[in-house]
């Protein structure tokens, strides 16, 4: 009887420890540490950084089934080791890899595919901003920007985050680029019906005209704060 109890305790303890270690491996910190180890192995083989980052991404569960051209374009857009690994971690946490990327990755136009990803991130970052989680919003918005550098929904939300944290000099060029891009959407008369409309990339109740007025007000406040003139 004692031996049965002993083995039951051992089995229970083993299962508990396994679950604890599994959760530890699933944390963002542990995930990034694993990617860094893989990256260092690849760099010691003499591979270029872009290839190392691609190999890191392509070797992860979920990512390996996505088209290589799609993965390489993400790496190219993000550019740095830090941003690629942050992006991988965020995408896995948000379940984009399994739930959203397989469809996006099938697009023939890689620019549109990257814009779709930027739209996903912009929407998440916008919600974080509304909740007052500005540091987290900035983290997400900085990843969205290089994936869609010519999109209003990547420039303006990050500009607003900089504005709300008092970094007016950093906010100004983003406001200027983003407002020009948003102007084109508004001038199209159907700005709220287009594929990358505010309702799709920011919030369900976001309106292009109202957003323009709000962001323009913050831009003008930036100019006053920095003693600059509107171009």
C-alpha cells in the first residue's frame, strides 16, 4: 500500500513540475531567451543577420508552415534582431500566427500582406492607448510602423502616444505624414468603407473625419509646444 502511495505522489509531483516548466517556457522572457540561443548558434555558422532571423522565425511552431517569402518580408521590414523577436513573441501571444497569418500569407502582394499585419497591430495598440496603457501601446505601435510606414493607422496612433507622453518633437513628423495619408482617405468620400478604414484598423466606432480633427488638434498643440510653424 505504501509503495502505491509513494508512486502516486511521485507521479503527481512530476506532472506538477512539468506543468510549471511548460508555463515557464511559454512566458515572453523564456521565449525570447530561446530565440536568442538559436540566433547565436546561427551567427556562429557565419550566416548573415537577416538569414539568421529568418531561420529563427521559420523554425518555430506555427511559423514553419507559412510561406518563406512572407516570413522573409517580415524580417526585411522589421530589420533588427530586437524587433523581429519582439514581433514573434507578440504574434504568438495574440495567436495571430495560427489564426490570422495563414490567410494573410496567401496574398500575392507582399506590401498588402504587411499592411494587413500592421493593421492588426495598430488596432491592438489603439485599444491599449484607450485603456491608458501607453507604454504597452508604444511597444505595439513601434512594431506596426515599419510594416506599414506609409499608412495613417501606423503613423498617427504612435504620434498620439508620443504626444500624450510629452515627446512632441518625436510626434511631429509622424503627425505630418499620417495626416497627409488620412487626408487622402477622407477625400475619397468613402473613407469609412475602404479596406484599411479606421473601423478596421483602429476601432469599430472610429470615424475618419472625426479622427482627422482629433489628430490635427494634437498636431497643432505639438507645434505650439515646440515653437514650430505648420508646414
